[in-house]
DNA sequence: ACATTCCCGGAGAACGTTTTCCCGAGGTAC
DNA sequence: GTACCTCGGGAAAACGTTCTCCGGGAATGT
């Protein structure tokens, strides 16, 4: 029951440690007969290579750190899931670090992971600016892929949804279903998602007339803000509420219902991200689905492809998908258009 | 920029590797003067101990595996968060493994984590029975704490909420607010949470009369089942729907609304777990809050306290808390009673 | 027949720590 | 003065791999 090592297998199979290692790792051709003997002995003894020793010698732990602001943010679990599966499929393990939305904790966690010799880092930065130094330092030491949110230009490779395209899909849909007076409920601050979605709204809303692009309320990415925003907006009677994420939209739906507004009859509401909650809201929320599996696949692809050339940072943007549900379609959900 | 090792610090401070190690690890008293020199050199060079080498030598990685069925299950993220914080506070790191609700994947993940020499495992088993062998094997190798769900008696230490107490709180509350005809919507199968909550309902419902304990519908722990269950139950016009978890309850709320039922006027609905969605449902869901932080604290306490005596498995049960919201109180939420 | 290559396998260094063992200096007890 | 601690410190083993180097034999070429 005690650990069986290469030495044990070597002794049992009557050859040297080096040979056993070569057979099991397949790093160099070995005579067919000896290979058979070794494999049999390894099997019989139940040998499992010690990954720590392997890591020390080969300078690669087969471990990737995953640093995120708050696992309780409802958008992250599905992303974590996909990343975990993608990495485990490649035989790598995931060291998880939750930052509690605090840049200092984030820096500490990154340091702890680096001390543990992670081969690479997946990181969703807490803050566009305040995460930057720690992220840049880390990116200088290991391959690092930024996910979902940016962290200043040229700091590291990044993979994210194309926020502008998503917002365009929403506005296009609203226009096609006859909405005329949209209004945007977004988040203040410099987080990339907040900025990109806001500016994309401004750009796209021009098609609804000059004043539509100006109907913007900014708070944060929370349900509470969604509720509060409705109180500020509803008197102006917009016929569509474009929310910067699903939490805001859910809050808006709740408050609109309290006020007796008819969604989607009087006013359409849309979200962004397609968190699980979106489909469960009442009415079910029209939203922009992030291509989570593709994000994960692209992220893992990035870190295998890049040894660490510091010159060219890559920023991959993936196409989102519009998910049309009841909150924007009086006659019930439509079939999403192909794009 | 290349890794600075003990050897470098030794050279810079003019003493031996052993001494440096002793100073930095504090394992043996060292002369005050040398200690100062060493610490200064370490600081100046920016020395960070290589955790992999440390792990190899000391046979302890300072790493704990966390194995769970599905990170996308809305109850888990907060638990993961608390566990992660509790462990990181102790200087340990978390290797995350998501099993995709599949016992085979679970066994593979457990094996992968053991190969990585985790010091211990936190595990939420996928299935009461089909997880058992893999869990028992793992528990024989490292300290293992079962969380939230059981896995047969005597397999490993476990920490979970006291489901019976939670269900009792619910029934007590319903009785106190005048409900007379409760009905239970639970999950079939042998999962410990499903069984315990079901039997606790049966025991507690006896106070409502003999037929109340028999009003039980069993499906699974999903929103869909909650919706479906309402269709089977509503014709009998119960005045309270006791759901085995929040997802079921949310599904029930949705369907009841579609049917035009008045919640909580005509019928109260309660859940279990207090997932984030519970507070956002409409009406907000009365439910039983799991003491997530305490679960995590107790779990970490268990694995430090127990070297691995195979004789006595400990099963810790923690008291839940009733969270009273609008779904069970016609006059708006009451103040939760102290207990 | 001899040089060259190739193939298979072993001995041992290396990875960066922790820890055991040892040594010398200085103090104390007799 | 000798015996015996204690204390600060160094040399080197050990952890379990991977990988480099080396050697012996067979095969091939001239």
C-alpha cells in the first residue's frame, strides 16, 4: 500500500530505473521483450508515477492556475467547468483561486500559484487597472491568458466574447421587432465589458435616432442596480431596455413587474451573458449567449501554441449568439436567426 | 529573472544551503547575526521557495483536492468559495475537479488528484452508491472529508447540514402560519439529501394529520421537475408546497404563476439550500439556508485534526437556518424567529 | 579484417528542497 | 584537567523522477 516507485518496478522487472522510465514514458525506443516485462511488473505492482518528482525534474507541473474574481458570480461556473474539462482532457490539473473581488487578494493568489510552479495561468482580472501590475508580472513568468475581461493593452493574450457584435445583435433584433425608443442600463467604470457594451450601444443606437444613443444609465453589474435603474428610466417610457448583463436585466424585470409594466408588450428587456438565471426569469430573458465552450477551447489552444514570445499579444474575439426569449417577443419566443 | 534558489541565497549570504533553509523555514535556531544576513540576502534576491521541491522532499504538497459533481449546480459555487478561502488562509492550494455528474469521471479525477499527491481530499460524491468504491479507496490513501452528501456509512468523515432539522424548521413555520395541507415535492433515488429530507418531511408532516405525510411526489432536483410536479399536485389544492430544494421550488413557483395560483395567498412554497436564485424568485422564496461558511470551516478542521485513524469516522451535522421570505408569508416577510 | 554506425541498456547526475549526521568551539561540572 | 553537554554551522543524503552520457554488442560498410 505504500508508494511503489520506479525503483520497485525496476527491481521487480530486473532492469534499471532508467529503462523503466523510458518504457513507461515512451521517451526512447526499448526492446520489445524488456518493454513487456517492465509494463507487466508496473501493472502488477500498481505503479503510479509521482507527479511531484516528475514535475521537479522536468520543470513542468502539468498544472494550470485559474484565477477569478468571484466564483459566486453566476457567469463563471460554466466557464470554470469548460476550462476544467478542457485542461483535464489534456492531462493537466487546475489550481483554483478565488479573489473575493479584491485586487490585493488577486495579487497574493497569483503569487501563491507561481510559487507552486504552475505551467500557465488563466486569469479573469478583478479590475482593469488595479490588476494590471500583478498580471503583467505574472505574464512575464508564465504563459498567461486573460479571459472575459481585459487588463490594458498588450499585457497578455486574451480571449473574450465580441461584446460589440453581441450588442449589435440585440439592437438589430429590437429594431426588427418594431422597437423605437431603446434605453441602455449599463455599468460605470472602466472594466472592458462595461466599456465595450456601452460604446457598442451608443454606436448601434444611432440607428434609432440621435436621442436614443443618449438614453444611458450607468450603475454596476447587479440586480439591485437593475431595480434602481428602472425607477429612473420608466417615467420616460422607453419601449426597450437594453441591459449590460443578465443580473441588471433580472433586476429590471422584477421592478417593472412591481410597477405593473407589461413585458414584453409595453417594453422589451434584454440581457447579456445568458447565465442560468436568464432562462428562469419571468418572462424568460432575451439575452446574448457567450460561447463558453469556445472561450475555453480557444484559451487552452492559446497557451499550448505560445511558448512565450513577449512581442505579440493576441486578442481573440469570439462571436456571441442571440438567444431570443419571451422578454422581447410579444408573440412568444421566435426562432433565433442564423448569423 | 531566472529562478533564484537556496543555493543562490547561500552564496550571496556566504553560508551553507542548510543554514539558509533553517533560517527561512525556522526549523532550528540559528545565530542572530547569520539569520539577519540570510534574510537580507533572500529579500534582496527575491527568493521564493520552490514548492515542488519542497513537496518532494517533505512529502507534503500543501495541496487539497476538491472534487464535485457539477460546478454549475447553483449550490456549489458558494461552498467552493468558502472552502477555497479556508484553505488558502492556511497556505494550502485547491486542485479543482468537476465530475460532470458521472461516477466514472469522478473516479478518474480522484485518481489524477492522488497522483498529484494531494494532502487531502474534499469530495462531494456524485452518487451515494456508485461513488462508494472510488471514495473508499481514496479515503484509505489520504484524509478525505465528504461534503453535503453522504456515501454509505463508515466510508469517510463527513460534514453536512442537518437536513432533518431544516425540514422541521420549515414544517414548524408552515404550521405556525396556519397552513394545514402541506405537500412534499422531493427527489427519488438514494442520495442522502433526497432521503433525509423526504423522511424528515414524513416524520414532521404527521403533525398535520395522517394523510399529509402521504402527499409526496418524487422526481429529481431540477426546475423542470418542479414545474411538472405542480401539474400533478395542484388539483388536490394543498396550501403548502414543501420542496426538497430551491430549484424544484423555483420551478413550482413558475408553474403556479402560469396557472394563476396565488402564492403565498392560496399556497405557500418553500425550498431548501438558499441558493442565490431563491432571493431573486418572485415571490422571493422561503427556504432553509445551509451554513456554508461553517461547513467549510468544519471540513478544514476535520482534516487537520485527523491523521487518518481508520477506526472512527466522524459525521458532523450543522444546524441550518430558516430564511423566511414572501413565498410563505401573505403579509410580507416576517422576522425569522431565533432558534 | 577493421572502422563505423546503430541499438539497447545501465550508471549516475540533476532538479531544489529538507533533514540527518557530524564537527568544532565554548561552556560547565566534577 | 578531563568529561560532557550545548550551540551554531556545514557536508551530504534523500525524495522519485528525467535525461545525459557511456559502453558493449550486433549490424553494416569498405
